[in-house]
C-alpha cells in the first residue's frame, strides 16, 4: 500500500496532514500518543507539540504556523482542555483557518459531554471564569475563544463512549486516510502514460 505521505497530487499539499490539538496533562501520555503513532504508521504526516508548556506561558508562533501548514486538525476535547489558554488560542487559529482556507476540523470528545463545550457549562464555564480574571482587559480575546469553542463543539465529532481506545483509534485513522485520499488524487509515478486530466 502506498503511504499518504508519498502520494503526488494536483492539489498543493500542506506540510502536515494533521495537526493535533490537545491538553497535555489530560491525554499526552496515553490517547494522544497512541493516535499520533497510529497516524504516522499509516503514512499520515502529523504535527504533535511535544513541548510541555508551563502555566502562564504563551503559545509559540511555531505552533500557530503548524496549524496554518496543516490540512486538518483533530481537537481532543478533554476534561481540562478549556482551562488551557494555549489550547484555546490554537483553537481560535484552527477556526480561522477553517473559515478562511477550508482547513478541515475533526473534534474528539474524550470522556466529556459535547454539550458542555457547545453551551460552555460545567468545567468549561469554570475555566472561562478563570480566564476572565486573567484576561479581564482583553474581552476580544475571550470572545474569540468562546466563539471558536462553540463553533467546533457544534461540528459532529467522534465520541469515545466507553469503546476500547485502540479500536477507536483504528477507526479515526481509517476515516482520516479516506478523507485524505478523497482530497489528494493518487497518481503513481511508475505508471507510464497515466496522468491527471
């Protein structure tokens, strides 16, 4: 089987096929890591930030650039995702790319209720109360984060729903591979006389 990374295309390919947006302390050492390696084994070029950002640190320009250079984003909505200003800033950039450049967005609801994110209640409401204390002078930033969260949480996503994680990951990889194959037309270089019309 030809890997996704080696597929030539009439469409200009991005540097990354997938950008992973996640709260490190919730999923970095388990679900996110397993999905990242499963995507890579399937030849899907995936960006995963391995830097551990300390509380109070700002998101790096390199991460925002990685979003811009990706065909799609997978967002892991986990219990404390909304507590991270870095995650919310990534999310706002993902939504901007989605609305302006056709960037694909695939939310995963990891042991959380999607309506908590869409309606910003429960832990999400608690997170925004903390952000409002910290960023009280920047109402525009807070509104941008709220709007991005509502927009992405309204997209039909994938739910773990007590499934085995490896089976769930396998389904995600298949779906992303299929979407990529629909986007990037496959032309085998070694076939003589076969070209894109």
